[in-house]
């Protein structure tokens, strides 16, 4: 019986290293091509590009697991709601978060009537 465990681990580690190096290089080249010209920002090194990629991964959902967000978990209750329950939910949400009906001091709510 052959033992494939160590060989498989080495292959996976090599593939991960190649992927990280490739994405890091892509971030490096895109940053150094666009950011100094568009915004006057300084160029970055490869290690700074890896840090930026890691920070982006953390801030934009990397800690939630691989495969992105799982919308299928939250859509089931919505599918099971009746149209009346959905409208009641929308009304409660609009009442709590969308205050476009109330004009601010010295302002008018007229431009926002289409969105309420």
C-alpha cells in the first residue's frame, strides 16, 4: 500500500505558494501601474502587495471561510414568508432605516419621494 499523504501535502503547499506569488505579483503590478498615475500614491514592494492582499482578504470577507458568503442560508426564511409578511418586513425596515419622508432642517423631502 502506497503512502500518498506526504507527497500530496507537498503538492498542495507548492500550489498554494504559486497562487500566493501570482496574486501578489498581480496586486504589485496593478498597484504600481495605476495608483501612482491616478492618485499620486507611492509604488509598493512585493511584500507590501502581499500585505495589502491579506488586509483586503480580511476586510472583505476572507475570514468567513472559502467560497464566499453563503446567501442560501439566509434566503430560506425569505422564501417562506407570505407576501403580507414581506410587506410588513419592508414597512418596518423603511420605518427604521429610510427616513426620506422627513425633511431635514431647512431642507425638503421632495427629491426623495420616488425612493420611499
